[in-house]
């Protein structure tokens, strides 16, 4: 994939939420159900991430999804970012509550 094509991929926090969920449950159908998304949307997010990073993130068979070594290396950082995002949202909610008092 060329640099130009990489510029067209816009990753969002939802890409990383999908990545985290699929890594956790290792099942496209269950990930889709738990995130209230279609399987095709889950697949699209993962394909975007794999195209952006230019590495496979999962090994896929008809019955199983397993993590690649590349994903195992970045997953802790992805989870840190998602946790920080959650903390920031919670802090923001607290600030909104304080401002309304």
C-alpha cells in the first residue's frame, strides 16, 4: 500500500475498541454482538487497521481467530489508550456535574 493510500485511512477510537474486543473474545460474531455492530463492520475496522499498520493482526481460520505476535506487542498500548480515554470522559463528566451545581 502506498503512502497516499495510507493517508486515506482515518483511524478512530472505534477502530481500537473493535480491535480490543476482537482480541479479547477472538470471535467476529461475538465481537459484533457485544459492540452492537455487524460482522462486516467489525471486519472493515480490522482490515483498515491491518492496512494502516501493514501487518496482519489476527490469524483467521473458519473456526478460530488468534492474535499475531504484532498484535500481542501493541495490544497493551491500545488498552492503555482506551483506558485513558475512559478516564478523560469520566473526568469530563465530573467537571460538567460540578459546573451545573
